[in-house]
C-alpha cells in the first residue's frame, strides 16, 4: 500500500492531538478553554469523607489509616482557607498545563491554571494522585509526618507551611465508616 505525504501528516496530527487515558479512551491534549471560577461550598466533614473514598480509589487500600486521609485533609484545609475558597470542586488547588478544563483562582495573583472538576471526588482523587506521586501517601501510611511535609514541599514546588496545627484541629473529624484507627 502506498501512503502519500498528506496521509502521513494527517496521521501525525491526529497522534499529536490525542492521547490515551488509562481506560483506553481517547482524550484530546490540545488546550482546553478557561471556564468560570465557580465557588463550590463544602465542609470539613464532606472533604474528610470524600478523601477516605478517594484514598481507596488511588491506593486500593480500604479502609485507610487515619493519617492516610487526615494529613491530606490538612493540606486541603491549608490550600483552600479551610474550605472557604473552594472553586470548581478543586479541594487541593491542583493546577494544570491547560489540557484539562481550568479556571483562574480569584484569590491567587500568579498566572496559574487551576483544574476544574465536576465533583469533590474528582478534586480529591487528583490531589491524592499528586501526593502519591511525591511519596506523600506512603509517608502518611507509615505515619512519617516529616516525609509527608517533604511531599507537600514538592506539591507546592517550595517549602510548604507546617501542617501540624491543622492536622490536630481536624483529626477529630473521623468518618464513622471506612477508616481504621
């Protein structure tokens, strides 16, 4: 079969503009448009519950140990002014390179693109995936707070504020189901 240059260019363009998700679906990798920053009110208890569920999705371990969700819970509290500034269900201020729907956070002056999610679960899974990539969930599972703080440094890209006080403040919000002590 003879293939001309035009066909090759078309195939290359299709490959460049698409990538495969883990589930095999094709996803466009071209820049996504900015979406409006919509406040998505939530509570500490709601975020605690969704983190337990998201932890199971990311790690496959059920139920997670208390530190495995309580420390990311404190990270979320810090990122969102204790959930008073949650936009588009992004409970961890997860950023994107523009391949995902994104918004400009009205409380952040830096030119960052924050990922827009359709649910708290989506925001929680994305935040935990990043922490997992930086070793934060391994550290939490071991109960190694200093290593968790180091993962938060990588999450932010610079020294992250200490989370000790926020962990202590919210640790009492243990969801009744799906958590082991």
